[in-house]
């Protein structure tokens, strides 16, 4: 209990490696969000609906909703787990949003509010549990509709944050290998850099071919054809721009490695958007694709083709391929945002750092072997002179991440209490495909900004 009421340093056991207080705090918050994600997944597990129905008003008898491609209506057993996910994500979102407001203009760890950010873990965990329990008693109706709209907007902006983090990772990766190339054994590191870039572009090309085969039809799926063709053209354009001599002159960190990462991420967003289409003819499930590859249908020349039967409806479970990939990308970005310490001042301003002086030198005597009064100091406070990251932005990012997880686990459905269809899927399609365009435009702006804003320092 004393450790749970004090700073993050007390939570780090003596068997753990030396670390900085700013990193430990971010990792604990990330762990709390991952725990809530695991709890939300449990709510969707088979058999949980019987337990959730015991909550008063959570699944009223006689409440039914209509699902396309299915005859008649189905009971709320089908989507009661989605309601539980909405409540869990609501609790985490409210918790992080309140902390985001509370941490506005915190400059150093000496600020009294910084102790709330870095400590009092027992009370913060208790607050999360209390909000989560109370959320399960929120009545259906306006809450679900409003939270669905907020979730779509929040997930859209978190997708953009993922792009910023992926771009930052690609920049750091490129800088690290270029430095090693200059230090020695340049051929080896150049080969490694070229191999990774080629791999990402090859994967993107393979995905484009698969999209054209399985997500388009000769006389149908016009939207998918437009999405694929337009995004391929945009990816080619930003890749060409990234290696232009004028761009290289002003943006020395620019290169094809970053463009290949962005291209691959754009292909994922395109696939994710097409996977949310309500038109089943243009949106096969992964199982259908694997079956079609394994056992292709061959119609003899002298045999009349039998009309294809309508595709069966997709399951309302969350663990389809695009949702799993989305969760993996989310976890990687969340962990990277918790341990990163980029030297790129512009990325720091856009993401986690409060000021240009935030990256502080490690004080003398605080290394791995430092001791104070005979005790090994496992965690050092490296934010006495300035925060290493913006507390407000970090909590706001976790607020958006909570909404992104909610939309991912519920397949961007709205479990409405009214007697309506459960497919609000075209809004999800346009949110995802629009986010891919905004991502590419944002990356393009990072390339051309030094040429346009010549009076600013982008080094």
C-alpha cells in the first residue's frame, strides 16, 4: 500500500534494471491501458453474455435488433459484449481525459500536480475501478449513440498519432543505421537499410495485388477500385518527393525507408477500410480468402456456371484479421511512445515533449552503479529542470487510444438499444480511408515544410 500511494519509482522492484522516472511512469500508464484492453477482450469471450445479462437493464427481455443478411431479429445476446466494451472504454477514456485537463502547463516534477501524475497509484486504480463499475449502470439509448460518435472521432485522431509515431520510429531507425554506416562497415549497413526498404515496398505491392484479386470484381466494387488506385498513386507520389534533391537539401533525414513504412501503413488502412464495407460481395472474410486460395473453383467449358449463393454474414466477433493487426500496431505504438526519447525537436513538439530543453543530460553519479546512502538507486528523477514529455498530451493520447480500442474491438459497430440495424459500417469505411489520405498528406507536409517555412528551424 505505501508503494501504491507514492511515486512510480517505488513500484519498480529491485530486480528491475535502472531506469528514469519519466519512462517508468509512462510504462505504468500503458500497462493500465493494456489491462483494460485485456478486460474488454474478456467481455467478448463466449459465455460472458450470460453473466452480463444479469446486470439490471443491461439486456432487457424482448429487446432485439436486426442484422443484415439474417432473417428476422436476434436477441441482444449477440452484442451485449459490445456494450460491456463501451463501458470499459468509457471508464478509461474519462480517467485519462480528467488527468489530461489536470496536467495542463505542468513544467517540472516540482509542480504539485506532477506528484499526482507520478504517484498515488492506489487511488488512481481505485478511481478507474469505481468509474468502470458505475459505467455499467448507465442506461442505453443516447449514451451509446453519443459515445459511438465520439469513438469514431477519437479513433480517427489516434490513427493520425500512430502515423506520427511510426514516422518518428522510421526517422530514428534511419538515423541510427546511417550513423553506423558512417562509423564503419558501410556496405553491411547499407545492404541492411536497402533490404528493409525493399521488403516494405515488396509487401505493399503484394498487398495491392491481393486487394485487386479479392476485394474487387470486374463489374462491381467501384469504391474499392478507387480506394486502391488512389492510395497507390499517393504512395508513389510521396515516395518520389522524399528523394527529390531539393527535399534532401532541406530535409536530410528524408529517405525511402520512411516512405516505405508509411506506404505499408497506408496499405493496412486501405485494407482495414475495405474490411468494414457492408457489401459482402466486395468484402470477403479471411477464411473465405484462404478457402478460395486453397480450393479454387474451376468451371468446365461445357458446363453452365451455377449462380453463386449469397455470401454468409460476417460474425460479430472482434477477432477478425484486420482487428488483430490493428491491436498489434496499437500495442507497438503505445510501448514505443512510453520508452521513446527522440532527439528530433519537431517530433517532440508534435507528440510527447514539453519543450526543446526536455531532453536532459543524465546527471553525474546517477549511472547504473550509483548509490545513495548505501542503497542502489533504481529510478532517477530526470524532470526536475523540465518535463521529458508533455503530461497533458500523453494523457490525451491515451484518451484517444481508449476510443480506438473501443472501436476496434466492436468492429466499428454501434450496439444501439433501438430496433435498428447493427451495421453503421459505411461511416467507419470513410473514417478509415480518409485517415489514410490525411496520413499521407501529413507525411508530405513534413517533407515540404522546410521549403515553405524557411524562417523556422526544422533540424
